């Protein structure tokens, strides 16, 4: 299965160096895509533009760049990328994470062998500084039943690890503009529409962690988005009222914690 799209979004705060590493990890795959869709979410630096241009010139697949004049957020950007994909299979990639060299082959092979599956992700390994400095692993539930149960409380996928079927994502409403929790919003609707889902019990993505990751999970805007998603889950009967209230209370406390407390909670629990 060689006809698949890799979908990535870039914006002003992305590091050109990290982006270059992320793109190189795409080129170094054992199985290459035939399309890479990059959504430019608002104005970006000349350095980022240069990295993308240099990469586009040396790859054997199509690189489609979609420019959004203003920054709309990841959910809006990815929704445009899903629509722009020329393939049914779409693999997500973040601009600062590294795909292990057989990731695409593993994902496409899994979907080929399990045609009922609409969304598949994997574990991820977290690193700080050098990609050899692994400081943690983020495991997720494996079966569709376990994923649906886990989604009642928090995201059942590592977003940068997923691959999905374009038609199924469009059928459930595509990504929406819910900043910070656009992936959780999508998975809630996947549960509601009873899509078959899975995770592969291997770390197929190396995720870069730092202070920025913890600070993004805070603030009034993040809490508002989270409440909207949880309320949507309640209205769809994915969660009950008690689960809605409990989730909102826990997140209300979490977003107001100092960054160093969030880091301790995240790394220890």
C-alpha cells in the first residue's frame, strides 16, 4: 500500500531545526507516501519556508502546500488538509516529532490487514534534547472497546501517531476548531459513530517534550475548549453527567497549576 498521504501543519512558533528533523524522518521511511500535505497556518518565518522548499526539491513524492493567510489553529488547519488529501489513507505527522523509520509501513500494513479499522495509532516514546534521551513512554488502550471506554475520561490516542481513513473522518464531521483539544473532539465523535479503532503496542513516534508542552495545557482558552468537548460528549451520550462534571472539575484545577506542578503530575502519573 503506497498510496497514502502524510498530513502536517506548521505555524510561526515551530522550530526550523525540529521541522527539518521531522521532515527527514518522513523521507527516511521504509515505505514512502505519494503525497505530503503541509498546511501553513498563518505567517511563518523565512527559515521555515526555506526548510520546506529545500525538502520539497529532493523528495520523490508530491508536496502540496496550502497557505492560510491567518492562524486559525490546528483543528481548522488539519480539516483543510483532510479535504486536500488525494488518498483514502492519511497519516498524521507533527512538525517537531520524529517518526521511526518503519512507522508508515506498520500503519498501512495494519490497515490493510484489518480493513474494518478506521483509525489506528500507537504508543509514543518521549525524549528531551537528543532523540536517544528517552525519558518516558505514553501507552494507550489497544482494542476498539478499550479505546471507547478510555475516551470517556481522556484522549485514547497519541495524536501525532495516528493514521485514519479520509472518508470516515469526513463522515463524522472532520476536525473542528477547538483549540488544544481538537483531537479529543474528533475521537469523541468517532466513539459516538461507533468507528472501529485500534492502537499498535509499539512506540512508532518519538515525541519531543519540554516546558512548552506543559504550558500549552493551561489558560482560560484551553479550559473553555475542554469544557465544550466534554459537553459535546455528554450531549452525545458518550459520557454521563457525573463524568462531565468530574472531568471539568479536574481540568479546572489542572489548568491553573504552575508549570512545574503540571510537569510533575504528567511525568509521575
